[in-house]
């Protein structure tokens, strides 16, 4: 009985932490998406100095938000976002509009893919 | 490299602890749902152990969930007879009153050679000696011999027997078990006196000593001590 009750508490904890992490990841990716949208707007308007400041700020936000993500998410997925962010930084620095826009789009898709991948949907279950 | 070592140790510890909590059954005695869990846990632990790109939690969480599922199923089958027969199945009678139940063998896809093999493993060479053979839910065959074919027991011959309990291990590899001494209401002084009768002064020289329920002390001295004394 004691083991059974402990097992049920453990299951409750796993489900609770699972829901909390999903909500937390969703919230963090929303914030990151907002930052990426602002960079995209600046790149489109060729406000390069503004875009560079925002890209660097995004790097900081990413480093802060993603500190505990490797505990839950595929490490390769995390690395891909870091590499993409580094490329975007260089494209913005050297003011290459088409490459920067392409990179912004890829980065946004990669960030949005994380909560999609973690969501409890029939597609993900099967 | 070090990460792999640490991950292996963590996964091994968690798997080991959970399997210990799950129970003491041997692989051959596992119920189907328990066997499935053992197979799955082995695989789940191996993947994050070798692939450092996968978060450790991806291996640990499914193992914990399987543990919860196992404990829950075991608890349900403990409480409900219906659930028990659904989860673990029911024992099947393969030989009933000395007759092989062919329909049951067919239903279980169990051929006569399987049955004979299992009977031989139970030291039954002649199927005609069997009154009942029951295939248990764990896959083990229980055999009940005809009353004329089973070994004679003292009760059949009206021979009185004395109580035979478990002998208490008092010394193992030179270490006195104070817990076992206490169980038989004796102490280490008594043990030292008894050992002295065997010509042993130090309990550390004893490899194994036990006391049976008749009060007989069995004692074996360590091989190196024997050699030293012989020399």
C-alpha cells in the first residue's frame, strides 16, 4: 500500500511537472518569437544598427531562457538554434538583407517547433 | 566520456532501485505484465546511456512511469480477483484426473512434447504417473502425482518426527552474526565456549558455523587456518 501510494504521488508529480514545463516552454518561446519578429521588422526596414542590438539582446535572452531546456529537450535541437542565432548575428552585422531574412525565418520556425514538439497532440503521441 | 560514465551510473542506480522495489520474483516466475516491464526498462535505460544527445530525463521518466504502472497493476490484481484473472490470466489444467486435456493444449498452442519436456524437468518420466498437471500463469508447470506414485512420507508410515526448523548461521566468513545469536537466545560468550571445544580460540578462524534446532553446532574452519595448523 505504501509503495502504491508513493507510486501514485510520483505519477502526480511527473504529470504536474510535465504540464508546468510545457506551459513554461510555450511562454518562453512566445517571448523569443516576439524578439525575432522585431528583428525581422528592422531587417526588412534596413535598420541595421537596431537589428544588431536586438539580435544581441536575443542571444542573451536565449542563453537565459534555454539554460534548463537541455534537461528536457533534444540537445541537437538546442544546438541548431544556437548555431542559427550565431549566423543571424553575422548576417545582420554585415548587412546582408536576403540572408538575414532567411535566417530570421529559419530561427523563428525552429523556436516555434519546440512547443509544437512537446504539445500533447494525437500527431505527437502517434 | 565522463558524461557517459555518470549517465550509466545514474541509470543503473535508478533501474536497480526500482526493480528492487518492484519485487523479488525471478525471471521465470514473472507475470506477463512484469516481463514486458523488464524488457522495456532494459531498452529505455540503454538508449540515453549511450546517446548523450538525448536528455537523461527522456530515459528516466518512462522508466518511472513504467514503475508506477507495474505497482498499480500489481496492487489492482492484489485487490480484485477479476482484475487478477484479466491481468495475469488463469492457471490451465493440462492433465486432469490422469487424462490429458487436449482442448486446453490446443487452446494454449502447447504440444505434447512441450508437456513431456516440462514433466521430465519435474523428474516425472512417465505421464501415466500424473494425476494433475497445471500450467501456472507464470508459465511454470505444477505436477501432482497419483497417490500411489508419490514418494512415501513419514506420515504414511506413522513414524513420529521431531521439529526441524531453519539452522541459524552464527558465523559467516569469520563474522559473528549477533542478530542470529539473539534470535536463538544465545550470546557470543556461549559461542566462544563452544568453539573452544572444537579447539578454536578465535571466531575469525571460522569460515562457517551454524546451529540447528536440535542444538548441534556445525563448524568449519577457514582453509588457510587448517593449512597453518596442519603445517
